[in-house]
């Protein structure tokens, strides 16, 4: 009975998608309600999966074929996939309930079927990616996830920017998926004799790759590109700041909160279960993580669009996840079980934390848009008294993402710091991560004050959003507080998830808002100091009632208008770090030139494709190359 539970969300979401094909206005509420019910079921399955492994097997075709794995559809939930299912279920529940009222504003100008059909299918494909236990089926569900999510990005078809952003997103993630297909084909054909089952791959592939290091590094290269594009890892990130802001805000919460974490789930599967541990692979991942968190947050600081700022910070947090993943692999490969397990625990803890506080922040940005009709930080301001619940939620989300105690973001960032600073090989990475955490605080001081506390350009007519929109925000804010003060709750789940991939979690001492290795000596006074500092910062951010203060000038001496524009924040900071932005702009220009060249070659190839003889010759050349790579011929 428990294994058949795996099919319930599939049935509910398929029904929701079919209902979503209708034009009736009531359909939005029906689809959102069914999606919320499916989300609750996912949460329950996640809880079950942490207790015991669930598996459902179905023979689809019962006939021999080239890819025999496609005959069997295997759904399996172990503790690792259960952990990610919990994140998906909680966040999709909040997004679905929020969407009941939020999406009503689009009734007059958009075809709602684009949303009501694609939204449940998007949830379904993410669910299937997490529960499938076969690499071939994983590729199929992964591609479908990209397909249906791009329709949601382009939902506002009347906006040219949304359509362009969706096209860019689909092209880049589709190109990344080709690297995944290449890696999967190489794995299946070369090593596992067409067997794509995760359990079989775990038993066969590590020994094979130890004997064939060239194959190991080729697959690592392909996987980092394929998953790196979907995760928006620098330098494959350029689609995300365009795509996520253009989607409806509850969809943005899902895109940033969980979809870009699915590559993290699969990277953990590959590098800790399918591949042998290699320290050099860990260092490479950590380097990508540091580059990602550094450059993305430096640009987030400059944004004047609320959702674009949040999008850049999503890339930053992918860096905060990749850094400890790489450090953890490096430590485990060198026999350092203590800090290796702490680093990998930080990966899962920060994955969950970011899903909650980034989902929360996107919902607060959506609430502001719902009431004001704008995302422009230059225009917004003085909404704290008019939208008190949204203001509270935004404050909790801003402090959590900045890593301020006693909230959840501090706990996972603290674990990242203590693990990366423990070794000379990764200590520089940890120092950079601490610096960027301070930059993050600056960016979200800007986000919070520009919307809620600074004087507006002109009086804004706004009120608190309906309860169906404020309740999901408050739930996520409560989770940010609870998992910060009581980190042993997620750590227990994390311990089970790591255990399922063969990484026992080291003994830890867990205080409110703080986790330390049992082998260390830490005074509880430190904890109270962190709590005191966080309280003082919160009090400083909240304006005193009835008081009049001068406009904060971010250190500049010249007089500013009473309403400081968003582009005036941190102007001196940009001047001080000008070299970073020059390098970033140069890199952007280089990528644009490459894209232009690619477009030129694509146009020429399209013309060539009508020439049958040329295409046959090209196909033969590719077949010869493929056979040579797979070792089928002796060169």
C-alpha cells in the first residue's frame, strides 16, 4: 500500500492538467487546489521515505529492445530523494495556495490555460525526476521538465521580454541536456551493458571508472556542464536572471527554490554513489562554487528590479551549495570523514534553507507586485505600514538569506565556514564565502529598505494581500525561524539522507542556531553573542514609530533627495570593486560574441540541412567518431 502511494501525486497532477485545459475561471482554483493536495501527498511520501525505502516497479512493454531499461519503469524513494521530496512538497504547497489569488490578476490579459495546464505538469516532472530510478527515464523526465517550465516562463505572452527569456532558457538548458545525454550514453554503452538502473550503476561503475580514469574525467566534464547549466552555475548562468523574473512570482519561487536544486540532487548521486571519490574533482567543483557565489552576488548588489536581484542571489546560493559539495568530496577522498560529512551536511541544509527563504522572498516580491504593479526598487518605498505581514515575512527572509542568527541561513553557512576553513586547500574559499555573505547582507538591506522603509517617490496606494497569499509567506517565515532555532530537526533528516549514499554524519553538538563538531570546544556564550547581534541588527532595520530620520546615504557625503533611488545604493562599493565588474562585463561580451558566432553557424547549418548528400556524409562522420570513442574499433 505504501509503495502505491508513489502513484497518487501522479494521478492528481495529471487530472489537474486535464482540467486546466478548460477556459472557465473556476479552473484556476481547481488546479491550484489539486496541486496543493498533490504537494501534501509528496510531503507524506517524503516522511515515509525517510523511514523506509519505497519502490514501485512496472513492466511497460514486455519486449526485447535496444534500451531494455525503457521496458521497466522503476520508482524508488530512498532517504536522499525523500529529503528533496519534502522540499518540493512544502514549497509547491505554498506556491499553489499562493497562486489561487495571485494568478487572478492575469485573467483579463493572458490565456490562463498556459498556466493551468503547464503548472501541474511542471510539478509532476520535478516529482518524477526525484522518484525515478533509471538514468534513461531520468533523461526523459528531465527534458520534459525543461519543456513545460519554459512555457511558464513565457506565460506573459503579451510581454516580449518574457518570450525572449523563455527561449533563451530553453535553448541553454537544452544544450546542457545534450551533455547529460552524452554522459548517460557513454555510461550505459561502455560500462553497464545497457543497464541504467541506479542500483546496478552503483555496483558496477565506480570500479570501472577507477580502471578508466580518462572516462571518469570526460564524464565529470559532461555532467558539470549539463547540470551546471540547469543549476545556473557560473559561467552557465546567464539564462536565470532573465527567466526567473519574467515568470509569475509563485512559479519563480519554484524555479529558484527547487528546480535549480534538482541538479544538486543528481550531482550528489553521481559523485558520491556512481563515481569513485577523487580529490581533484572535489576541488574543481569547489572552484566553480566560489566563482558562482562571488560574481553573482557582486551583480545582485547593483540590481534595481526586485525579482532580478532575487534571481542573481539564487545563483549566489547555488555557489554556496557547490562549494561545500566540492570540499566534502575533497575531504572524503583524503580520508577526512569528520569535515567531509559536515560539508556535505551543509550542502543539504543550505539546499533546504535556500528553498524556504528564497521561495519566501519571491512570494513577498509577488505580493508587492500584486498591490503596486511594479518591481522597480527606484519607485517603491514606505510599504511597511501598509503591508505589515508581507514586511515581516520579507524581513525574516532577508535576514535568513544574509546568514544572520538565529535564522536557518546562519546554521548552514556556519557549517560551510567551519568545514572549508579547516583545511589549507579550501580555507581561501571559506574566506571568500564569508566576504560574500557580508555582501549578501548589503544586497538584502537594499531589497528590504527600498521596498518597505525608504520614502517612496510618490504616495503608493497599497494594502495587505489576501490571506491565501500571506499565509504561505508566514509559513515559510516560520520554517526559517524554526529550523534556525532548532537545527536538530533538519539535521536528523540530513543524517538519514547522507547515510543512504554511504556518508555517515559525524558527531555534532547542536545548540540553538549553532552546530559544532563534537571534538571541538565552543562556549555557549558565543551563541548568546550571535543572538544579541542579530537582535540589534533587526531593531536597526525596523524603523522607529513616530520618529523622523535622515535618508541613509550609504557612506556618501553629498546631499541626496529625501527618496534615495535604488541605483544610489552602494555606488562607492561599485567604484571600489570596479575591476570585478570590468571582468564580468568583458566575460558577458565574450559570451555574446560566441552566441553570435553560434547563431551564424546555426543559420548556415540550417541551409545545409536541405542538402541530403551533405547530411548523409556528416552523419557517417559522426557515427565513425562515436564508434571510435566507445572503443568499438581499434585505431
